[in-house]
C-alpha cells in the first residue's frame, strides 16, 4: 500500500457522519487501515459498530469503550487531491444524464494514478466566495465539501480570458475562477479532456455563449438560472441537477443568491475557444 493510498484512506476515515453510506465507507477505510496495522482490532470493531447507522460517530463508540481514537498523520497534497478525485467520482456516480458516464470513463484513470500537485495560485474570487459556497455544499454533500476545502489552497485558480472583454462584459470577467484537476498542466495530465471546479460570484450573468467542447456541469450549489437560447427565458435549476451542453449548444447562466460552485468537464475539443452569442436582454440582468 503506497503512502498516497494510505493518506487517502485516512481522509476517507474522517468522512463526516450523516451522509447515506458514510458509515460503510468509513468502515471500509478502517478495514484497509487495520490490515496495515494502523488501527487496532478494538478500534476496527468500533468502526464496524458505528457503520450500522450513518449518523453514529465512531469516536463516541470508542469513548464508550474506553478506547483512544486513532491519530491520523497529516495527509500531503497528493493524498488530499486523490481523495477529492474519489469523492468527485462518487458524486457523479449518484446522478444520471447525458455526459456523466462519459466523464466518469475519462476520469477513471486518475483514480489509479498519483497526481502531481502544482503550486497553489490565489484568486480574489476564491478568497471572497469559496467559504460561503462550501457552507452551502455542506448542507447537501458534507463529504465532498470537506474534500474541496482540504485542497482549495493547493489548486491553481485562474480566470478564463479568451473572451473579448467587450463581448463578455465587465462583471463576469472579474467574478469567476476555475481550476483544472485533470487536463493540460493539471495535477492529473490529460489530452483533450478537462475536469475541474468552477466558481462564480452571486448575482452574475455568464452571458450567452457556445463552444465546440461538449460540456457537463454538476452544480454543487443552487438554485441558479439557465437558458439555452440567446434572449430566451431563464429556468431555475437546483443544486445537483446535471446540465449537459452539447457541442456548440448556446447556453447562459445567471447565478443566484449563493455563489455558483460546480464540477465541470469538457470531454473533447478542449483547446477550441468559446465564443459569445449576442442577446438583446443582457442589460436586464447586469
């Protein structure tokens, strides 16, 4: 068992209580760590008992038995990234719709590869809005929220600057950031596939646009508003409602009262730039 795998197991062992299946996942991690000698048999038994209900805190079971809780090592950046990738795949697996199976197939190699952490690059949008976004994510997927929080400072957050400023407008350009987990120059290198996180401030119109790359969004916060015809009506979609944008399909997003935080994937033609599609009603939303 590699150090990377061990670090990811310790992070899995620390999954918050409550989410469906979390008790079994903690017990699975405990069994693997017990096999390495990192947990005692008595500690493993406490995790087994706690696994009978997702809301049971293993440390409370240990305290009732007079056991000391395990003392996990501090995971390195590679282990934190590996844990986030595993949680990303788990989150995607819980949903259905166009693009999800393809995205999971393309990310699958990363689950078996060691990432190459890059120096984190600070971004004012992340510094201002990520904490609020993660508080919202905690209410629907606390495990994924914790995994994102653990690596936020390790990631390179950038602003997409391929749009002409006069077309994309002044607000979106200074109100968003994204990072790639898989892709060119990302912790997991890949050609013609990009997967990562996308953050947009509240109350921002991401103007109508299209791109050759087929795109999948899995918003982790919500509700936010979407439309798929320039100048058309927006419709409100909740968090965890997948949004698939086929190649060259127009789409626009109007973020709601909470920051927009989403998983995203471009599954091919990732080097082809997006382009803005004019609409006459932007002034109503900006």
